[in-house]
C-alpha cells in the first residue's frame, strides 16, 4: 500500500476522514490510490460520516445505522418489505451485543452484501451461458 504509509487524517465536522491520496516520502509527489484503495477509503468515510452524529463517534447506534442504510443502500432497502429489518440487521451485526455497530461489524455487513451481489451476478452470467 504505497510503502505501507497510513493515510493522513482530515478533521471535518468532529469526524476524522482519511485522505484519498498518499504523499511519497521525501518528495512533493503524490501517489494516487488504486481503485481498491479508493473503495476502502469510501467505506471508511461512509462509516464515520454516520457514526459521528450521536454518542460514540466510532460506533453506529440504531438510528445512525438506519440512516446509513436508508441513504447508502437505498436499492437494497427498497426491495425489502420487513418493517423490522433494521432491528434484525442490528441484532445480526452486533456481535459483541453492545447495541452498537463498530467498524469491524459494519465491514462484515458490507462484505456479506457484496458476496450476495457477486453470487447473483455469477448466477446471471451462468444462465446466459457466459
């Protein structure tokens, strides 16, 4: 990861956000991140954009999780009919049962949804014979 340097942090509205570029040590050059590094950065930024709204700024409470799901996973939620969905997601994600979702628990959700999307995509390709 570009010499294993940690990204610089920016303070914005009580939240720290990593920059999306990494300086080259000892020079004025900047290494632009790869697409995967950008995706990782976006996940971090989105989590902290919502986690710093109330309470512990490093964890999502139920309200913050609901807001994140509604605003960032709109397509996923639009096809769900269960009014208790957020409660069920919170219960499933909250591995340590503290009624909050930390970043590790959030990443598990994103990974599970990504795997499900990939499985669907692969199945569709198989049906089309590709």
